C-alpha cells in the first residue's frame, strides 16, 4: 500500500512538472494542474495517515489534559 502511494505521488509530480510549462497558456491546463495538485495532496495525506502510530494516539486521548492556567485566573480570587 505504501509503495503504491509513493509511486502515485511521484507520478503526480511528473504530471505537475509537465503541466507547469503550460499553466499560463491555457485555462484548461491550469484547471488540470490544480486538479493534480489536489490529488497529490490527498495521496500525501493518506501516506501520512499510514505512518501515524494509531495506538499511541488512542492512549494519549485516554489521559485527561491539564487545564492551562490563564493570567485572568490569578485575578479571579
């Protein structure tokens, strides 16, 4: 799965490199360029999600967070 995502990201980079020269010349090319940029961002997000440690994130959520003390809290009493 990871290898496929990395391969797809590289393909999108190649497409972006080819389209970069034609972005200024045509509206269709600029729209296609923007579409490929979005697709690449989605693929990168999926790759990041695969690399995250889901177990550690769940453990962190179980423990309550300490309430931050604000400056105004010192003046309330």
